[in-house]
C-alpha cells in the first residue's frame, strides 16, 4: 500500500514536470487563437482543470466550464459531473467544446462526439493520439499509462489510426475544418520519443443536412 502511494507520487510528479506542464503550455498556444472574447467554452473531461485555467489566463474574457466523469474537486473552473452519456446542457449551449485527450478514455466514443457536436454552437477542438505502426502504438501506451497512473484514470489503450479517426469523426456528423499533426508539446529528448506524430489537434465543424444536401454549420 505504502509502496503504491510512493510510486504514484513519484510517477505523478515526474510526469507533471516533464510532460504535463509543457503539454498544457503547448496546447494553450493551439487553443487560444480559436477563441473569441465572450465565448462560453465547455472543457469535456477537464481533469484538474489546468488546461482551461492556463487558457483563461491568456484570455480572461473567455468563460470555461468543465464536464467530468470523475471530478477531482478544487478546480479553477466550475465543473459538472457527467452521469451516463447525455450532457446536462441544451443544444448549442456553448460556443466551443474542448476535448483534450479524452476520447481515447471513452468506451463509447461515437456517443461522446455526438454529444459534443450537439452542445457546440461553433466548433469542437479535438486533441488526441493516433498511430501508424506498432512502435508508435507502444509509445502512446507508455505515455498514457504514465499520465494517468497517479490520478487513477482508466486507460483503454485504444487510440486508432488516422483512417479510423476519419471514420469516427464523420460518423459523429463532423467535418474537419483544420488538422495539425505532428504537434510539438514537450522538451527534448521527451519530445523525440513521445511527441510529434503521436499527437493531433483538429478543429471540427458540424455537418447539417438541409433539403437533402449537407452544409457546414
Ligand atoms: C487524460 S485526462 C485529460 C484531462 C484534461 N482534458 C487535460 O487535458 O489535462 C482524461 C479525462 O477525461 C475524463 N473522461 C473520460 N471520459 C469522459 C466522458 N465521456 N465525459 C467526461 N469526462 C470523461 C476522465 O475522467 C479524465 O479525467
């Protein structure tokens, strides 16, 4: 028991210093330009709320709220607990929805993406992992395990390929507005092993069907 607590503290602190803090800064640089003064943003799977907190420091005129399956308590943003699949919000309640490394933790990713689409008025910002080889897959597994071991977040070790993400995103009714990969989120040599092509950031817009023809929202 004591060894388990010690391991969690050591791995959690090492991950925080080497990976988590640089990642928050790197993601903040990608997210902030997509936001506008007065936006209401839902951070789905906000965790400790550090990413939303960093974005709000850069853009004080943007309001962030969190939605979490396992709220930690003490976050810098208001957080609602998610029970079941349906989000407790009206259609189009938020300007932007953020999903940062959440979809690969969800056993029902299609339902999760559909709910994000329903509550997002403008767009959904999706950060996640993908792999094109067994070696890339194993590197993501190691990173995911280290990132979530201390917090006790369940890892499914399912990340998908670029092709399977295309199918998932289209199935949820989205179109890709922009896509960035590789991402530079860490410092070397960590970046060389665990960064780059293992990560992507996409801006997703909703596809609507009107009079039999699909148009972008
Ligand atoms: C790897 S953490 C990411 C935390 C945060 N987004 C960040 O970037 O620091 C994934 C989080 O998503 C949460 N989660 C997983 N599935 C979820 C869902 N369907 N709805 C809301 N939260 C979810 C987990 O409880 C966990 O806290």
